[in-house]
C-alpha cells in the first residue's frame, strides 16, 4: 500500500523552529561535558557527583515528556510550549549561576522537565499539520537536526571550555533557550484547539500503547535511536583507544559521521515524495543491520581496525532514513492524542538510550566487540519490528 501525500507541507520557518526545539535538549545534554572536571574542582564534587547533573537532566527529559504531551492534548499546543520554553530559560540561568552541586543538580532536573516540552510538543505540532509523506519529510528534517546535535555538541563544548569555562557553556544553553522562546512566540501558532472533554492521563497512554499500528514504528524508532546512543557512548574509546586516532582525528571522524547522517536525512526527505515511508524504513534497516553485523564480525575476527569506522559510518548514516519515517508512521496512528503519542515515543527513546549507553563499556575501554554487539542487537531488534510495519 502506498502512503498518499496527504496534509499540507509545513512552512520552513515553523519547521526550523521545531527542529531547533528538538536539538536544544541534546545540546543541553552534551555541550558542557568537557567541563565536568572543572565543575568538580569548583564545586568540590567527585566524578559521580558531577555525573548526577547529567542523570537528573535525563530523568527530567523522560518524565517531562509524559507530563507535557498529554497536557498539550488538553490545553492546546502553544500555551504549554511557551510555558515550557520560558521555564527552560529560567532553569538555564539557575544552572549557570548555581553556587553548589545540589542546586546545580536540581536546576538541571527542572531544565530537563521543561526542555522535554519543546521536543514532545514539536512532534505533536507536525502530526497536527501534516500526514503521510508530508509528515515523513518534516519528521526526517526535525529528527536529523536532533540526531546531529548530540554528535556535534561535545566538539563545540571542547572549543568553549577554555575561553568561557563550564559556566559559560551553561550560559550558552540559557541564551539558546531565550532565542527559542522568542522564535516560538513569533512563529508557532496554535494547531490544536483546547478541548472541554478529555481522556485521563492513564486512558490516553493506554489508548496510544494499545494501538497496533503505533507499536511497530515506535519500536523501530526507539531501537534505531539506541544504535545511535551506543555509537555516541562508545566512540571516544573506539576511535581513540582501539583505532588509535588522536583527539583531532576523533573529532574529524565525528564530523564525517554527522555529515553522513545529515546527507542521508536530506536524501530521505526528497525520496519520500516517491517512495513509501515504510518501504524506505525497511531498506535503510537492511543497510544498518548489514553494517552493524559486519562491524561485529570484523571486531570478533580481529580485522584491521581501519575497517571499523567504515562500518560505523554506514550504520549511522542509515539512521537518516529510519528515524524520521518511523516517527511519522507512529504519529499517524494516534493523531487524536498526538501529544500523548509523542510523549510515549520520546519516553521510550530516552529510556532505552539511557539503558544502552552503559552497556557499551562492559568490555572495557579497549574493546570493539561489545559496542559492535550492542549496535548489532539494537539494529536487529529494529529490523524485527520493521517486519510488522504496514505494506
């Protein structure tokens, strides 16, 4: 069955704002990572204490989506979105000036809760305005930007660490939130009228999870994101300890992979005008499974280490055709409760990403086998779910 080009194309100004909303949370997650040692030194905290600032943010991101999504189904998209971004600004300032570690951890939790609103409501806005291939194009751009952000943010943070320090990096996140608040107020109109009668939170979640057409694409989306998170978490050790690259070489390869992801997203956005999104997802997953299984086979066989980055590049690039299309397919099944559908999708994404990230280090800092096995397993599970997508 071919998906019709239903719904209108979303205008570029709005689409760019929604893409930026998808990117701000990953930027807030990764931009300040190079400043961890300095945070510990200034605030008198050990490494595990500083890590809590990241953990609290991720918890806020996961929980915040489950709260904000259903609220946007009840009260409309614009008001909850404006409030979320405004709170994100305040929390960003609190992070930048926090005098103690507990206050920084608390501010990061609030920042995550508020930042989740931009991601979850942005996806719901797309589902309100477009369906079919038009929605697939919009989701592909939005999620490509959101996928590239965590890849590039640590490199940018490394450049900022010396000149502005960790507080300067957190000020940069706060200023980005200010710019987004202005953009949201100016560009984003209401796309869903508030409703007097509404489902309870529990009923809305059960409705979404109980949708057979929703479960398969959201599973594809989550496990494809897990492939990406496994790559990001393992890459410093894989490229530097195993492959033997310098910090500069590692940054270059990071950039090459980001370029591949962006390029694939751009190509997928054009091809979806002619190719059904479900078919494109299956094709790209075949490529990704081939790349990740090849990576595992190369690592187990002790192949030349220069072959590892080639396989990783293909696997990461393939995600450019998977995540946007699978998100569009999932959201099309729950348009009446798009905020809740977006919330469940985002919660699964971050929960699975958080679970996968520590696994890649189980083999030690010099192992390529374990990261390859994690990436291959996640890709195979996404492939299994893709078999249940509609034809």
